[in-house]
C-alpha cells in the first residue's frame, strides 16, 4: 500500500508566491495604464486634426458650399475692336460672373460682425473702378470705388475678354496672373483674409 505524501509549503514559500502574484498584478496594471494612456493620446491627436481640418474646410477654405448660378453675360462681336478704340465694353455683370467662377461665393463675413468680403476691380485701360461684395455666398458687383476693400485686382478689358472667351476660366485667370496681365494687391492683413475665406480662391488658382 502506497502512501502519497504531499509537500507542505512553508511560510517562506507562501510569502514568495504572494509577492509573485502582487508583482504580476502590478505589471498588468502598468500595461493597462500604458495602453489607456496611448489610446487617449491617439484620440487627442485625432480631435486636434479634426478641429484644424474642420477649420480649414469650413472656415479658411470652405469646400462644401454650392456655387450659385450666374448667367454668363454676352460680349459684343466687335468688342475687342471697340476696346482698342478706347471704348468701355466690360461692365459689372462681366466682373461678377468671373469672380463667381473663381470661387468668390465661398467668401464669408467675419464672425459676429458686418465686415463682408469686399474686392475692388480696376479696368486699367479705361481707368474705371468696380467693387464686389459677398453676402450669404452671393457675389454682387457695382460700379464705383470700394470702401474697406480686402484686395484690389487690376487688369485691362482685353484681359477680361480673354477670360470670358476661354474654355477654362480658371486656367486663363491663373495664366493672366502669372504673366502679369492681372495684378492683385492685398489690403487686409493675412488673418482677416484667411477668416473671410480668400484662401479658397488662392487654392483654386494656384
């Protein structure tokens, strides 16, 4: 008859086992703390990116605003000939159409103010001035000097005709800007221009 003898753990062995368990629990807590800390950091980064991305797409360069329909104004068949004779052919309707096509409808007023986006246009060959403002994402252009303009755009009637007759208005405006047929003067500071959304026009034409 066999008698099995079970080893009896002494007090020292029991203490070592308890210490081992506590050590393992401590390690587990550290791992959980590390994991939760990293998860919170990732969430924070995502929130920051979302905030700045939202600011860019909804404020600085809004991209979800629908372009309003503005009918393209006609040009007289002998328009260029008349321009070369010193006559004025381009008017507010032509300018209004062009700025809508390049994205002026995305502009907005400064938050909590009545400071609307205002652009001044100078037809250099006839020295005539127009100003455009954007209200509720609808651009409107009138004859006269601007007050409180954010930017000033200068160009000849011949340049405007080339833009209107182009198959790609954006490409023609960009080319005219690059070769100096259109000059743009910034009047407002960069912060104001960004808040009002002018960066959206820059992004369109760059």
